[in-house]
C-alpha cells in the first residue's frame, strides 16, 4: 500500500455559505435597518439623477408628507392603521403557510356588499340598523370569498395563490357589473353615498384607529394565547406534527382562512362606510398586496406589523410628497422606491440567516477577517529551538 | 369573406395570445425548474420598458439616418436594414432588461435563499413601478409620436390583397413578425424541455433537486439558466403588449399586470406544456376580447363576460388538482428553494 | 471491532487517535469517543406481572403505489415487557408503528387495546344509588378479600358508608379496537398510547416552538374555554430538563436549536410523562451520542418496569438482544418470527431478517 497518496488538485470554492446558528437581536435589527437606509439612499439617488431632486429637501418632504399638518397626521394614522388591519387579517393565513393573495378581492367584496346595503337600505331605515345589518354581511361576504379557495385547498390541495388571485378579478368584475347596472349612464362611478356612515368620533379617523387597535389586541390573543392559534401554528410549522397529535388539519385550514377573509371583509366595510363612502374597482388601493409585504417584514408578528405598516405608509406618503414638491409628473415614483426597499430587505434576510465565508489560501474565514488579512502584513515565522518547536506542535494537535 | 365579428375578435385574440404565449413559455420554463415566479407581471412590465427604450434609441439614431415611410412601405435595401436594426435594438434591450430581472430573481431565491413568493411579489411591485417610471421619463410630448411610428414598423406584415382575403388575411398575417417568432419559440421550448439534455436537467431540479444534486447536476447553475431565459422570453410578452398590441402607447402598468397574472394561471391551464400553451393562449385571448367585440352586448353583460376567463382558470385549477394524475401535476418542488446543507 | 484492522476516533469534529483494533477494546474506544471514563450497560430485568396489552391482528397496509408495506402482521405486546422489532430498513417496521398509532387511516386489520382493571372502588360520582343497588344485586361487586358483596338487609346508611369508604369494589375490562382511530380519538378513549416517531423535528416536535409549547402538543385541549393553559406544560418542561439532563439555555428555547440527543430527550420525556400503557419507539437512538443512547435505553427499561408494554424498533442487533425480552422480526412487511431475546442468537435473527419464508420451511430446506 503506497504510503504517500498524492491528492488531486481540487478546485475549491471561493465562497462558502453556512447557516447561522443564532444572532443577537440587536445585530439583526441593525442589519435590516442598514439595508433600508441603503435602499432609500439609492432611491433618492435615482430621483436626483432623473429629475434633479435635492436629496436633503426630499428627506424633509418625506416627513412633511406624513406629519406636516394635523390633517396629514390623522390621514397617516388612518392609512397606517387600515394597512395594519389588512395585515392582521392576513397573518393567521400566512402563519399557516396558506398564501392568501386574495386580500384585495375579500376587501372589495365586503365593500360591495356594504355599498349595496347602503344604497338600498340607507335613508329608509335608521343608520344604526343599517350598520347592524351591513357589518355582519360584509364579514360574511369576505369569509365566503376566502372559504372557497380554502375548501379546495383542504380537500384537493389546489394551489391557493392562484385561486385567491383569480377571486380578486372576479370581485372586481362584480363591482364593475354592479356599477354598470346601477349607473349605466355617465361617468360609471357611484356617487358618494350619504347614508349609513360609520359613526364618527371627533373626526372620521379616530374610531377606525380605536377599532383596529382593539383588533390588534384580539389578534395577539388569538395567535399566542388561544387554542385555535396554537393549532394553526402547529399546522403551519409542521403539518406532520399536526397529524401526529391528531389535529384535524382540514378543519384548521378552512377555519383560519375564513377568519382571514372575514377580517378583510370587515375592512372593506370600514372603507365603504367610513372612508370612501362608495365602492370602486380600486377600493382598498391594493392593500391586499402591500399588507403581505408589511407582515412578511414583521415576520408575521402582529405587534411588529404595526411598525412595518406605518413605515410603509410613511414612505409611500413621503415619496408622493417628494414627487409633488418637485413637480414630477410621474405617479410611479412611490412604487419604484418601495419596490426597491422590498428587494433590499428580502436580500438582507440572507445575511441575517446565513454566514458567508471566504476561502483564502485553503483556509475559510469570515468576511471581516478576510478584509483584515488584506491589510496585515505577513509575520515572519520565528525559528524556535527544537524542544520549543515540539512543544508548540503538541499544543496545536491537542 | 364577410366581416364577421368573430374574425375581428380572433384578430385581436391573436395579438393578445402572443402576449400570453411569450409570458407562458417563459413562466413554464421557470416553473419546470422549480421556481414559482410571482414576479412575472413585473418582468413583463420591465420587458415593456426595455422594448420602449430600445425603440426610442432606434428612433433617435438609426431612424434619422434610414427613415422608413410607414404608410408606403417599400422593399428597398435601406428599409430592410433599418427594419432589421430596429428588431435588433428592441430584442437586445428587452432581453437585457428582462434578463436582468430574471437574474435578480434567481440571485435572491437561489443564492440568497429568499422566499420565492415574497420575492416574486416584490419583483412585481418593483417591475410595475419601474416600467411606469421609465415610461414616464421617456414618453415626453415630443417623444410620443416616435413610439407610434416604431410600433407601426414592428407591426409590419407582408402585404396581402385586402379585397380578396380581407379579415382572414389580417388574421393570418396581420400581426407582424413577432407572432411567428412566438409560435416557433413555443415549439422550440417544448422540444428543448422534453428532448434535450439541458431540458432534462431543468426538469430534474424542478421535480426533486436533492436527487438531481446527488446525480451531479449543478442545481444552482440550471436554476439561474432557466430563470433568466424564462424571464427574458416573458419580457417579450410585455414588449409586444406596448409596442404592438396597443400601438406604442402606455397608460399605466395596471392592464399589463392583469395580463401577467393571467399568464400564471395560463401555465397551469396548459399543464406546463408549451405546445398546449399555443392553443391555451389563443383561447384566453379570445375570451378576453369577446366582451368587447360581441355586437350589441349590454354593459352589464360585458362586465360579467370579462369575469369568464378567470372563472375558467379557477375551474382548471380545481380540475387539475382533483385529477391529481402525474402528468398534470406541477413540478414536485415548485416554489421551494433548495439548500444542500439542509438535505 | 469485528471487521476493521485499525480504528480512527473522531470526537466533536476533531480527530483523536488511530489505534490497532487488536490492541483495543470497546471500553477504551468508548472512553476516547466520549472523552471520559463511562460505564455503559443495559440492566435487563425479568418481566413482572405480564398481561396481554396490545393485540395486533392481521394488520395490512398498502402505500400510495398500491404495494403492501405491512403484510398480515399479527402479534401481542405485553405489559411489563419490551418487544423489539428487528428488520432491514424498509421492512415495514416504521409503517407498522405509525398505523398502530393512528397515523395511517385506512389500514385493514384490528388493533385491540386490552386492560383489565381490578379492584376499582365504586363511587357515587359515577353512578346513582339506584344503579349501585341494581349492580350489587347482579353480583357485580366484591370486597377486598374477594367475597361477593350483597346489600341484602342493609340499611341505606350502611350501604352509603361502605361505598364512601371505598370498600365496595368491581372489575372492569378496558377493551377498545383502535382500528382507524386518529391519535386524538385514541387519547379521548382514555387509552394512553405514546409514540416516539423516527422523525423527531419533523413529526414528534415542532422545531420552531419552545419546549413549553412542545409539551402542550398532546394536552393543549384541556381546560374549558379558548385560552391555553401553559402552567402545567411549563412545569413538565422544567421537570424533564432536570430529570433527563437536557442541555438547553432555557425552556423557552426553540427545540430545533438543541442538539440531537437533547431533542430526543425532550421528545421521549414528553411521551413517557403521561405514564403510557403502551409506549412505541421507532429508532429512538438513531444519530445520538452514546451517553444519550444509553439514557434512552434506561428510560425504556423504567417504563417496562412500571408496567408499560414497550415496543422498540431498533437497528442495532446487539442492543435488541441485550434490551428486549422478545424480538419480532420483519422482512418485506411480514412477520418472519418472534423469538425470545434471551435465548436467540444474532445468526437466527439475521436469518429471519432476510427471508420471507416461515421458520419451518427454512429448516426443511436446510
């Protein structure tokens, strides 16, 4: 047997990816925050290059956009809280790994049902009565809209992303059909309905804020302290484990998605009767999608979702203000910047979850060590007397 | 040949079908490799933007030197060169724009191991915003007519006798070069996916990446290849929408986004088969244009008819999942990222 | 030890030494593998008070492709005994246990849980006075010494006094057919059947949840109302960490962060916490370090001594022979033989593991 075996010269990889075991909370927050700042910086850079925007003015505008006047502050709070509301509706669904992309449709169907009731019953009956009928109806509508895809997912494992997505378009179509049926002549828009408004506390927004705050508390309880919440977590984390303990997975899926849709329907009712006083194909303003990003950023934690929702609203309102301040005729500005921020945050998750090691000269080391090694000069190996050399070697082997 | 409204609908349907088909071929390749790319609507928007930029560059440079008279197109050498250059510019720009977005998606999901659904949604948001932004930038009042001209050139078709063939002629020939490119691409895609080595590798990593990896297939490399090529092809769908279907105009990204979501449904509808995609795209195109072309249709009926394609998609979704037979099931590891160390 | 010429030892990713097999023994190797002197042995006790507890009759299970993965399996698991199941990987052992646990609905055959209960005191919590008197008339009750109870001629006061001082006893047989009941229904019947599955983090536990929430997996439904009660699971988690020496930063650490041996300790700890009457474990020491493995064996032994019927599917024949009382051997989904672990040999078991012909036929052809 040959004593020496010559190993083939192997091409070793330059980068090696390793999953991180743990990371202190402050570090992960710092990384995420850093990436957001970089994204904003690049976004402002793009604006500066294409439209000559002054970046410092822009940052100021962003704050003015949300906090400049009292009305702005209330609108900011209301928009943030509505986005949070949709997010709360979607969290149970996503925790169960059910990709409910149909938030928009569930909101719209709730709004549609509300508006139909507002038009037909409003003025004929006292507001309170109409509201009492309207709210459960909208909730039911949203629940049904979500239940249909959920049932097929539970029974036949039908792809829920596309099913819920298609339901969005169906709901928009129904709204259009209704508008055409009711208002065939003219601008094809339902004029502002004056009856059966949501009760208004101080101004239109305060009651909504309070309602969503209550919803937030309710969702925290539901997810962390209730038996339902526990079951849905188990189903979402590990379906095998759920079956192992005898949880009825089908029932849990359907039940959770119904909750999701019901809440969206409620938000639709809030929009129809408390904010827009009408319904359009754009009701909800695409919150069904934006909320997905908001809750994903919050790692599906309801309380953190409040923060991310307000953050997204802040950026959106801010960018809109920057755009109008600089007379940029380009309505796409907020979406572009937000999309950019999304990408950066998605990308930064990688650095939180995994460690990147560089292979230099056969030895793997962390990036920071690598950079350090570029700057330190090679230290000459000192010649030691043979006994000391042996002692050093023994130390190394141990 | 009479002016049957069916023919009119079909002509429009073919135009839509091309958009769908490009997108469908692209996303089929994506999904065969295991990537559920919810960013396809965004990619198509980015492709549209790319095409618009390419057309504008051409118009501002080559066209100045070699103008083509769009009303009286003659087969002169200069015109041919100009036409080919337009095609070249447009193809390169679309490929670069859409390809880069595919690369981005691939990078985020394959190398950075980000969740595919979220990345796709971000890509759609960004892509739509990007396209709106670029269009807003370049579609200045002075530039707008340039796009109309470029669009006419792109839609140039071989001449046929209007009197003798009328609408049928328009149907078969009237939509320009890209229609044929598109159909041919579908056949090529089918062939490559199902009969070549590279197609086998792609399908393998989509079904079971762990096994493919163990067999020595470089999963990362093929995911990158499949996604980038797939997104590039899909991008042409967006380009065709803006520079052909709507004749060089651009309102906002909403319509194209809507078509993009339907592409995702179409992939399932055609059970990941590019050949069936040809038929499926035409069918969807027809369904989509029907509400607008049935003579004497009432407003309400029109809106309700617009829902039909989506309902049919839902029915297809349900149907294929009930059957559950192997050849109509999605690729085994669709939507799941592969991380070797976790095996 | 049997086939190598030299042995290289690795510990925690580091190379320790290479020794000649002829110059070493198991104890020395174990010491190098673990890092300190350890005595590892299995104390097998004689089964006491053995009763038929779980009767599996003609269990047949097909998988999705239609092939029979469990083929006409019948056996009896007894209380106070460890029944080992041996077989080449993929002989149906795992599916057999999953079917018994209620995880494979639609199997054919019967799984009968039998637990005769003796000397239970009758109480007025469960039965009315009239019911008690009727049952006594029918001879249902007896005293501690065995003499039958008759209330004839007794005053109502005397009858009530006898019952309330738990002097009136009866026997009851708990017999249930577990066929096609899911795990929750099995628990609701009162049958304490625990199952330690092969897939720890993928089935037995939820990796992203902490120890407390994992303790709740079987018991979260207890209590009225919608609110979860985490007090008892917290106490259980503390107890398991203490008793089984689980290395973890806290009981609120997600279990996926624990090392393999500790994960298994948490899982096994939970499954035996409910004092199961039947405990099934599929490859419970796979991938574990040697200390944890022996701890698990000792836990199984303890359960056996407390009267559980233990079913143990294992890979290591030496362990099976040392730990179990009887060994059931499976091959290609069928039972090829049930042998006494104390008198059988590795050769006999090995032969059974690789043949589908019954024992007698093999002997005939030999």
